[in-house]
C-alpha cells in the first residue's frame, strides 16, 4: 500500500487571486476582459447585470430547495464576470480530468467484477464492503463497453500556490451541465463584446459527443434506440437541468412511475400502451433506482431495473453502483492505482486526505486534529467538523467517535479557496466544477464549466449546492486558433428526436391539469374583474349586493356580505380572493398549482410559453394585505392579458400532438364547467336578474357580440342563448362540447378501446341534451329554475367526464359501463 500523501496545506498563505497577481497587476489572460468591462462603465454594466437576471427569470432557471422557510424554487444566480482559464492551464486540467475518469472507470469495473485490486492489496476490503455505496445487487452486472462512467465531474479548488486540486469526484449523476449551458447562453447575449473579443471555446461539440456516446450504450442490434432521462421529479434541486437536457438532447423525460419492467425489459407507459426503452440516463441516486433489488423504501426508482440491466436489455448511464467511488476515502489510493492500472503517474492530485481505517493514517489525523477537517468517509457529502474550533469536551467527543469507528472518517487539510472578482466588485471564494463526457470511444472534457461562489466556512460539506451564486467558465483558445462564437448550443440531428406519440401518461395528466388550472384562474379573474368594475361604478345601483350573492353561489366566498356594508365587505372578499395565500379557491393557490404542473412538463413547453408562465406568476405577486382597489384592478387586467398570451401560444405554436390535445381537453372541460356553474349561480340568485346580465356578458367576453346582435339592453333569453347554445361563441357551452367531441376523436385507443368508446358515448349524450334544449326552445325568460337545475346536472356530468378520462388514460383503469 502507498503511504499517505506527504504534502501539507499552505496555512497562513494569502489565497490566490484569479484576476490579479501578487503585485496587483491584472494577469495577462484577464486584460482583454477587464478592458472590455471598463469600456462599458459601471452604469452600463449594472444594466447588463439586470438584463441577465431578467433572462434567467424568463427562462425559469431555478434550483429547488427545502429549508427552514419551506420548499421553494430559488432563482438561479449568475455573476456576469466569467472565470477565465488560459489555454496552457486548460491543457493540463483536461489531461488530468480525462486520466482521472479513465482511472475511476477501471476501478469501478474491477470492484464490480473480479476485485483484483482488493486481492492485491491496492484497496482495503473494509473500504468496499462497509461502504453503503457498494451495491451487492450490482455485482457482476454487464456494462456495455465496460463504460461505467458516461459522465464524470470533478470539484476543484485552487490553493494559494496556484495549483488546482480535486475536492470531490462526482460519479453518480453529476449536476450542473444544463446550468453551464444556460450560463453560456445568457452571457453570450448580455456580454457580446467580451465574447467577440475573447472567443471562448464552444460547448456544442462536446454535447454531440455525449449524445453519440449515449446511443452507443444501447443493446446490440438496436437501430434507433429510445433514450430516456430518469429524474427524481420537480422537487429535485436540478429539475430545471433535467428538463433542459431532455429537450436539448432529444430524450424522453420520465419519472420512476412512468417506467415498468416486463420480461426483464424496461417499458415506458404511454397513452398508446407500452414502448421499449433502450438507454436510461439517470439523475436518481444509485440506491434509489430499484426498490426491489436496492432500497425498498424508494419511490423514485423502477422495480426490476437491476435485473433488466443484468439481462442486457437496457443500459443505464451512469451505471448503477458508480456512487461507490464518490467516497473521499478513495482519494489517497488513486496515486498508486494510476501507475498500476494506466502505467502513468496521476496528473491531477486531490486535497491531502487520510483515510482513518488505517492505523498510521488514523494516528496522523489524531495528532493533527486541530488543523484538519474531519469528514464522513463512506458518504459523498456530509457535515464538516473543525475540531480546532471545538470546545475541549466536543473535541474529546470527536476523538472518541474517531477511535470507535475509524473506517467511517477521513481527515483532510483545509485548503484556502482562490478568490474571483464579481460584478459587484467584491472578491469571493470559488469552487470549480468541470465535466468529462464519454463519446463512445474515449473521454473528452467539456471546454467550460461552472464556478460556484462559496462560503469558506461551508467548504467542509463539499455538497456544492446549486443555490447561490455561479460563474460561467471560459476556456480561452490557443494563440492563433480560430474558434466559433458560442451564441447557441447545437442540438442533435432530427433523427434523434423522440416520436410525438411517446407521451407518458403522467405528462399527459399534468398537461391536462395545466389546461384546467389556467382556465380556472381565468374564470376567477374575469369574475373578480367584473366585481371590481361594479364596485368602482357609482351608477351600479344594487349591483354590488347582487355580485356579493353571486360570489357566494360560486363558492368564492363562505359567508354572505353584511347588507348595510355590502360594498366594503365585497371589496374585502375580492382582495382575499386575489391576495390571500390561504384562500383555497383564490388566485394565489391557483398560481401555485399552475406553477407545479407546468414545471413538471417544462420539457414539453417552448421557451416563449415558459416565459409567459413565469411572467404570469411575477405579475400576480402583489403584496398581501389591504390594497387599494385600483391596484387589484390593475393586477386583474395584467392577469387576463398574461392568460390570453398563454392561450395564444398554446393555440398557435404547440404541435397538434397528444400533449396539446390533453392540454386543450383540460381547458375546454374547465371552461364548460365554469360557464355552467356561472350561469346556474346567477339564475339562483335572489337579486333582480337584470342586475347580473351585463356582468355575465362581461365575464364571458361577449358584451360586444350581444350588442351587435340585439341592439338592446340584455334580456335573459338572449344572454342564455349566447352563453349556452351558440356554437360560434368561443365562450359558449355548445362550443366547448363541439371541441371536446373533436378531441376525443383524436385520442389513441391504447390498451382500453372500450373505455374510450364509453367516454365518447357519455359526451354524445351531453351534446344530445344541448341539442334538445336548442330545438325545443326550452330556455325562456320564465324558465330560470328548470334551466338552473339542468345546468347544475350538466356541470356534474362534465366533471364525471374528467374522472372517466383520468381513469382511462392517467390511472389506466377500465371504466365500468353505465
């Protein structure tokens, strides 16, 4: 066994400044960028910073986080000044990273195979068999081309001596690639002068190589492999990246529940039935990928996945079990393993690390405990312990734990992180993450990366959380080398795109509910806007009381307004509907639901559509509390316009595939239910009905149509005919039923054609009822009670159609014939 590393940290030496030398002069490779930024001036740079933040908001770039204040999407932060790496320095880093990826890949192959490294004494057996990252179920599982690592990332820190050292190896599902691409796209837009002057190396070629490598992982004989990206779901911190990469690389974004294993093969559950999956790019931790063979409490994995990989019917990238070498305890052994397995010395060293499972190393850590980080050895990340800053009792407790279970700890000398200049003219510690991708024959390094702005005190966690500031990393070209401008990241060729019909049932369900929630919000907003209008109209005699009763009938309020103070109570109810977070039927709750469902299908939404959805939430974020009515009215007008923009993007830009059909099905069902309930509520009000006819037309955006048609004050029969029976009115009930019929005709039969036939039959009965009302002229000025009863029943039957659709396509349960 090799001795423990002999170098020591540079305690007391000033941290390395990435931008300036010790003399204070700007480093040569920074001069062009600094000159470009100085030419902009502080005011212009501040405008560029704000523009970059706006672009990130519009793109919905965020990292999900769960903390003491609850779960939320933290906005992605990008510092406008990139980190520059000169060509000469990059050559050494790239060579070291490729070598490290090859080495770790060989180590994984041996430890999941014949385990000669353990037998020959290069790796201690307790480091493997006591490690929770070692998955016995994955032992001797065949890996295509013996490529365990399809992607690998290293977290690097530059010490005071200017040397980059590895802080952590990321071998399971390293996050950050999508954020790197987004950072590069934003800087290309906001700093085009700097991009033109420095011409950083483009990222597109490495992505093409990555995609080629994924295709080559497919089982032998597969001509056009089906590729899927397995995500833990929207509550994962890197879900934005998962959706981004799925869309960019033409992968089907799936969660564990979207996949099933039959006959030792993985299948995707789509609307049309089961479709085979050949390659899974996983973003789920090793142990959570299969609740049958691995952790039984996992809800994120695919039961039977390990057995399917063992049978060679599906490939997983990175291979299951790769998390084993993320343990920092492997770092001290790599310098000896490189000559043994590769025939060359290790080019890229790690921070000084001692695994305490060996007696000499444990004694060294105990002797130098006051100047070390004490970290868990058998986990990729864990809480730091700086015994030097602990009390005497706490230090003794740490020593007792170390002596009791020494193999569970490593000691590391802390490294003083280098500092980089930020766009607010401060110096911040950074940690650099670089990516290595497998292209089918060998590894290549992505010529760029992500630099995280760190808190030195948080370095010991080594978690490198995605929340917080980031920098783009520019690799400068060789002297005299011509490089392409990185204005955009190229996408794979069209043959790699998945078929439009490969729509997972979960995705269809989220699109369906996105349509319903968006329409429900629009219905609420139009009702509230009409209410606000009557409150601000001095000539609206008696109408506020009528509107208060209508809100009660629609269940938007839970108590009737106090008659003597009806306008004040109505205004309070209106503001609560709009701004009260706890109001279950209010706008804030609906906006949360829209965000959740849209975030779950963001790989299916265009960039413009996503910008509108982001603007929808931002424009509605008015402060809570008692607001002047004029602010509420302004917010309502803005929401109506945003929702109209979303509807326009849906109608004009979405491909008419099954995803669009389900989105529009949800919208039409909700609009039909909303219109039926609205008219029913108005008919059941005790207030004079003529007070509500004008607001009804306004809520249905049909005022001008009525006036052009009748040239008279609204009458009940005419209003009901326009809102219920007119097949040419996009807001009318008849219009919704006609579109629903067309959409059902375009749905796939899937595995349950009888269920689809039943769905069509029930909708046909509703259409017949509506035709009978129109033919027999059952709607009259004196038929309010009968019409209200009929509308209540029709709304309930539309709700039943939604339930039937859910059972048929989302729950995949056969309906019971009535």
